C-alpha cells in the first residue's frame, strides 16, 4: 500500500473512530509494516508544526506577548525550536504508554494503539493549523484562545476514544492515559 493510500485510509479511520464505527480500525494498516509506516505521520507533522509556529511569530504579536517569549528572536529561531517540542512530547508519550502497557497487561494491543495514535495526531495537528488560520482571520487573537481551547478539549476527547478503542481499557485507565498525555506534553512544552 502506498503512503498516500495509507494516509487517506487512516484519515477515514480516524473519522470513523469519531463516529464510533465498530469497524473503524479496519481502515488502518494494522501490521508490523503499518506500525513503522505510521511514523510517517510524525514526519509529516513537522512541516505542520513549522508553519504553525512561523504564522504565530509572523502575524500575531499579541500571541507572542502572551507566551512571554523574547521578541528579539528571528522568525527562523522561533519557528524551528517550538516545532520540535511536540515531536519530543509525541515520542515520549509513546514510550511512557509502552512502559504502562507492559505493567497494565495491554502490551499486546500497543502496536494498534501506536498506529492509530500516530495517524490521529497528524490529523489533529493539521486540523489545528487550519483552524488557527481560519479563526485568526475571522475573529482575531482575542477569541482565538477560547476557540482553540474548545478544539483542544475535542482533541483530548478524541484521544480518549482512540485509547478506549485500541487498548480496550476501562474508562478510568483511558482517562488516566489522556491526563498523562496532557501533563507530559505540558511539562515538555514548558521546560524545554
């Protein structure tokens, strides 16, 4: 299967998970090859992160002030470093879930989780960029934070759905893994 076909099937699979389709996982390439190919989603997310960071730096002095960043940074310096923080958080989360999965007895479903998580993160990142561009143009920086927070809540609810479906864990464990992802990404974002 070509990467483009796998990408489009995975996007359809993510949509089907959101619709709670019981056959949603059949859209993903659940195989050893599919496991490794799903990391293309991480690579495809790098330009999305770069574009997002560059737009924030270039067109939104209000947002830059809210982040308390040194405004003397060049556009290149600003767009490259923050773009890698989510990648580090992404990989760190997968590593932590691997460790948890071995002790919580769902390690046999970890590969499926990784495949779906990787493709869903790419889709969420792409939608986040498109939403940012659209909303910044329509409502400006003032309402962008509220709209982005609503999107973030939906993204975490979707992560809960991905975890529940792929790892087949109870609600408490799924919520714990969602909270873990939030804490891990926040700590990495603030500390690096």
